[in-house]
C-alpha cells in the first residue's frame, strides 16, 4: 500500500486535546501489550514512530498520527499556526490508544481513559473505524469482552439512531507466534478453531455483528494489505 509520510501530531488525554476533526480517523484499541503501537509502525513503514515496549502500559495517551500528511499541515496542527492551504485529500489519522485493563496504572488513570474512550466513541464525528486488536493465540480475553461490550453498546445505539457510526474490525495480532520458525508470509500461522469459535460467540453476544477479522503480524508484515483496505475507507470519508 502507498503511504507517503506519517507524523506524530499529539497525545490527547481528553476531547479538548484531540486535533481538529478535519479528516477521517481510525482508532486502535485493545488490551495492553497486544501490539497496537507495533501495528502503527508496520502499517506506516516506520521502525519506531509509535513507541513500543515488552512491558505493558507503554502508550499512556490517545496518540494521533497523521498518515499521508503534508509538512505544513502538521505544523499547523501542532502549533496552531494559521497556515492557509488545501486539505490533503488522502490524509487521515491513526489514533493509537493506551491498553485497557492495565493493572499497574492507577485506578484513577484507568477511569480517566475509560471515560475518555466513552466520550470519544460517542462524539468523535470523524471516527470511521475502530480496530480492535486481539492476540491471535489467545482470542478474546475478559478485557477484550469488556471492550467489545463498550464498543457494541455505543456504536450499536448510534446505528439504531441512524447516526454516523464507525465500522468495527477485528485484528488478530502476533500471528507469527503461532508457528515455530515463522519468519515469512508464506507461513502465517493458524488461528485455532477454539479461538475462532470464541471470537464468533463473543461478537454475537455483544451485538457487534459479524465484524471482519484480519490476521496480522507486525514481525512478518502479514495482513498489511488487507488492513490497508480498511484504512483506505477512512481516507475517503
Ligand atoms: P500498550 O501501549 O502497553 O497498550 O501496548 P501495545 O498494544 O501498544 O503493544 P506494543 O506494540 O508496544 O507491543 C508489545 C510487545 O509485543 C512488544 O515487545 C512488541 O515487540 C511485541 N509485538 C507486537 N506485535 C508483534 C507481532 O506481530 N509479533 C511478535 N512476535 N511480537 C509482537
Ligand atoms: Mg502502545
């Protein structure tokens, strides 16, 4: 997939901290350490644009990355300069979220993230897609089920009210860890029937419909083109 240039824009801790809603955006959510930030890097062909860590709890804010951005536009967003200029048509934001259910974060901070997340899903009008990252080896954990409930409830209500509503897409991560010596796309690893079944049941129970499921690996770049298909929607809002 074509990706020109990605810049970090800002880290938000509340709605006021989000950049102007002037283009489409997609959000990466999922439990801590599942590989959200690694996927941002893989998709944008960058090594360490989004900071990753072996230790859960690395990402602590809603980090906005502008994909296919123009330098002057990035400046405008970051410093609030009044730079006139056309909007970049194929530019969009990827929002890399903190991991949910991370135990080492204070209860207060977790509550803050959770409230922000509710408000964000409810009010961010340019949100085109929510990518829920789930570990391909384990399938949905209790934490994932909570995330699905939340997303299902908020987006479900919007859909019923015929309001604009983001798509929900499941990304299975770390597919390379499912196979020994898997270093190539030709050996992508398998999702066990048990994981698949649990996923289907959980989706059904949480009213998210049958969401698309994409198997990925940030190590081998498996699934990159498929994820990009969905990202492209966001650019063309
Ligand atoms: P938080 O910011 O804490 O919410 O975590 P995160 O979801 O952003 O996870 P992050 O991308 O920081 O990755 C966590 C760990 O998993 C790192 O050590 C990554 O190198 C590793 N990792 C991420 N994706 C993959 C993958 O596809 N394959 C393998 N083998 N390791 C991965
Ligand atoms: Mg992260």
